[in-house]
C-alpha cells in the first residue's frame, strides 16, 4: 500500500465490522480516515471493498498509521475489550506525541479505562473511554456515543463525534458523560437495562407461546401492535422482525429452530456486580443475567424436565385478556428496568464523582442505541424537571403509569405461576415495585437474627442509639 499523500483527520484501529462501519461513517461525514488492522489482509479487503474510492488510507504498520495522521492525532480503537486494548496501546505509544487523543470505543470495563488514563497521562496523552451503542447498522448510519475522560480532549473531538452520531429532534446522540471511566460506566448500565428489557420480552414471548399456543409470527404481530403504543422501542421492533422470519430451508419460523442457550459478553454482569458495591438494587437486571446463566444448563434442564413435575392442572386463559395483561406486565417491568439503571447512575455519579447528567443521558439514548424507546422522552422530562429525582417510579408520569398497569401485571404473573411457566424477570420487577413502595419491610427480623447469631446490633423505632440483646436466657 502506498504512503498517504496528505495527513488524515481521523484514525481507526481495528477493522472488524464495527470498526469498518465507523470508519465509513466518519468518511461519509467529510473527514479523511487512516485505517489499520493487525491482519493486513483485512485492511486490503476493506480498501478494495466498502472503502473503495473513499478518503480512506490503509496503513500496513503502526508507524505508517501514526505518521499518516494530522496532529494532534485522534485515534479510535475498535478492538476486543481486555488485554487486546493494552497491547494496541503499547504498540502505539512510541509513535504518539503530547496532546494526541485515543478513544476506546469497545465495551471496556470502566476501571480498566481509569487505569489506562492514569498510565497515559504522564506522557501528555489523552484517553477517552467511550461507550458506542447501535450495532453494525448504528455504527454506519449513526450510533449513540457515550464518551468520558478529559474534558478538553472531548471538546477537541466533539465536532467529529457529533457529526457521526445518530440525530434526533433533540440533537446529536452524543454528550460528554464525565471524567474518568464515566463513559464506559454509562454504557455498562445501558447494557444492563438492555439485558433486563430483553429478558422481559423473552418471558412474555414464552408465556404467549406456551399458554395460548400461538405461533412465532402471530406473537410478532402482537409485539408489533404494542410497538405502536407506549412500549414502542427498537427492541420490540426487532423482536417483531425476528419472530416473523421464516427459515428458507425448512419453511419454519427460524426462532423455533434456535437453541435456547443465551450468551453474554459481561457488561450486564458488570452492572450487577458494581451495583452490589455501590449498594443499589437491580433485581430486573440481576434476573436477566441469571436467566442467561440458567439457559446454559441445557442438558440439566432437559433431564430435570423428566422428573420434576409442575402444576397438575393448567389455568383457563382467555386470549384477549391475557394478551392485555402481558402488555401491562411488560410495560411495568420495562419501567422498573429503566428506574433501576437510572438509580444506579445517580448513586455511582456521587460514589465515583462522575457528575452525570441523567436528563442528558436519557436524551442521547433516544437515538442510535439498542435501548432507544418512546419511554425515554418522559424519562428525560422527569430528570429535567427534577435533577435529583431519587427514583424514576415516583415521578408523576410513571407513578400514574404504574398504577394503571399493576392490576394486569399481577394477573399475568398469577397465571404464569399457576401454569408453572417461569417469569423470573417479570416477577422480580413487580417485587421491586412492591418493595420500593412499602413503608415497612421485614428487615427488622433480619436484623434481630443477625444480632442473635453475630451480635451485629440493631436500631430501634422508639429510641435513638444502637442496641444488642442477649437473646438466650
């Protein structure tokens, strides 16, 4: 490959599909691009294919790549999270200079991002950890971008990021999240909410299939109707498409032929783990992670289905009523998933000094990202009206909505329990709602038990202070 005749505006390292599409997106918006991939053949194929005739220079080595960029250099890393990011940084560092900017656009753990910033800062290098959501199509046509790190570095790259991000009536779906690992933290919580919503949708699909016996395309049409209402979202949109897809070989719905074992890449699990550290409950997201882990026990589940018996009698289910109840259950559960995620962001913002703007986060999630949904407008409004809102569920709009759906939500879960069909995420979502609205919880007994066996002490309702009781004798 020839050397670049002129300096390029933007660099991309890593030419898997996401990296390629982001490079094409940047170029389409009027910026020249330098592209590099460790495997040279992939760069060659990219230049001969999607990037043919475009302002894209393909570098065959790290030195040529660095030399091809305008200063200060702006480089987007689209490599696998974990050690590969550190390996690329080690290769790049000898060829970078003070004020160069590196953007990690992968799903890196936010604590790794903070470490990398601290390692690069003494050399005057700026490291931005940026969540990027939208999948392959979003990368090409407009993703949601969640950058965090040095503010001055973000200001430098903002003109490019704002051009390539998804656009809504509220502006480009990119905003500065905060210092340190704020960008990757917000993306981690985004993915946790994504896990939760997907789990709830899957359980509704399962209940419709098992208890009403309707086909995947029919269920897809039900989701399609809901998608035109308050539940409208990208995830419901693609669910309708997936359920309606017919395998060309077997002429059966393809979803019926897919093994019921779900994978995960860790971001949902990280959200649950960090929430325990911060002290914020995420039961819907926790249940979604558990649901995926349970699905991996396929052989054990098949064996157990032969010996573990469920209810002998099945409940009578009236089709239209049950569909309406499931719609209410899904809407209520989706609200709780967002409420849990936003609460974690609020607490983490204080814990880690991110100074997150929750209204702005809801605004940029309206376009490009996987959890974009109609509900994000009232979510944004709720946090615009009250920046310190303690929980989304107590905002007037959502308080009224949850009151409207709870009767159907409860009926749907009663039916699921009577039928012996698991509804883990839908069930804990309702339990979260009921727990949060309870002025009294049975933690008083828990505290008494802890004091009995471990002298952990307790507090009383009727007087100040800390107490311990000799429970025996």
